[in-house]
C-alpha cells in the first residue's frame, strides 16, 4: 500500500477511544499486489491485523469502517462514493470481517470528500470520545478534492495528522 495515515484527535485520558478506518475500495484496489492477492485483500488483512493488535492491548476500543469507491463503477466518475460500512461498536471484528468480504473495489477515489464526511458524521462527539482515523489506500485523489486543504482544516481544529 502506498499511504497509511493515522489521524489522531485531541486526547483526554477520561474519554473512550474510537478508531475509524477509512478504506480505499476504488478500482485500483482490484489490481494485483502479488501473484496471489489483490491490493484490497492486503488492505483488508492490514485492517484486521491492526484491530487484533489494538484489542490485545485494549479490548474497549470501538472501531468503525468507512469505505470509498465501492458503490459505483469508475466509469460513473462518482465523487460522492463513500459510505459508513460498519458503525462504531465494541468487539465488532466479526461484523467488520463479514462486511469486508462483500465490498467490491470498483470506483473513484473521493478522498477529501470521504475525510469531510467522516469528520461531519462519525467524528462529531469529541466531548465523549477520542478519535483516530487509520487511512489505508494505494493512491491519490481522483475527484479534484484538496486533501491538503482538508488536512489543514483538521490541523486548525487541533487534530494531529501522522502519515506513515
């Protein structure tokens, strides 16, 4: 995978932790990673391994998955193709595994729009939760969204962004 980002929101020890995966399910993720696996399979395995690793340390973390590029074919050039696939919940790895099996990478990559939708919808209860986003992708924005501007808005809101 080309880019893996962890975006951490302001931390407070008394708040519960929520981690949102923003998962690339665009058409490029259907391409091979190796002879045996497509990029999306590798990305899904990374996501599941991260959940297992976090649960080994703290089994009270809530996880959610938002995907982009999985609802409309790339030919449609749909720049609003993002959806919360699995809402935040405790111990929902089985639900996440099941949902990942049925996602089909086929569309565009509206990354900036997906980040904006995440911030507006899933990351809104900052008084109750500490949030992090783990962003798994193989490429860049395909909808003329301004990812840097979106990140700047996060930074101005005192949200830290750490690309890996």
